[in-house]
């Protein structure tokens, strides 16, 4: 009986984990290639501290035929003290299959003539719709399952 409860809990944990992968946007480290699918949103989070006057900006707009910039916001750490750092999160949408590059610079907006404090670059590999998945609309996706194997 104890083993069955453990299996049910494990199954529930795995289910929640996989649902969270579908619902939450992807985040990556600079230098890595992000793999996304056409029509999906993805995010890039960069360490930032706006109290210093610095913020992340796009060095140049991403290829507009491949990627659309949706939003940017600052996320404070949960137990952070006043003036502590956090993350600046950028949200994008993959529009068309291809490879794109997103360049960021960490600058004080009023210091036009100075070089960036930091720079980060991300390569985005945009692929056609995921195999074995059907998009219903918005962010709802259903994974195809072999029903016969699923029942067994």
C-alpha cells in the first residue's frame, strides 16, 4: 500500500513538472543556443541591479521576420533587501523558422558615449512546430499519445 502511494505521488510530481515545462517560458545562459518552436514565447533573464542606474537594452532589434519582442520587466528576488539585484526578464515570440541572434548591452541610458558595462549574446534556433504536438490556440498544446500503449 505504501508503494502505491509513493507511485501516485511520484506520478503527480512528474505530471506537475511536465505541465510547468509547457506553461513557463524558457530561460538560458548567454552563449548557449536556445531552441524554440514557431509560435511559442520564450524568455531570457539577465542579472541586473537598476539601483545602480544600469539596465539591459537590446543592442539592436532582433530580426523582426523571425522574432518579436513582447515585453521586458524587472523581477526582484524574494527576500531581497532594498537596493539588491534581481533579474531583468525579456519575453519574445518565435514567428518563423530560422536562426536569429539577440544582442544585449548593460548600460546607463544617459551615458551615450561610454561603452557598455557588459554585453550578452544569445543564438535562437527556431524550428517548425514540435513533432507529436498539436496546438489548439494560445499557449495550449496537446502531446500526441499512442492510446494503446497508454492504457496498458
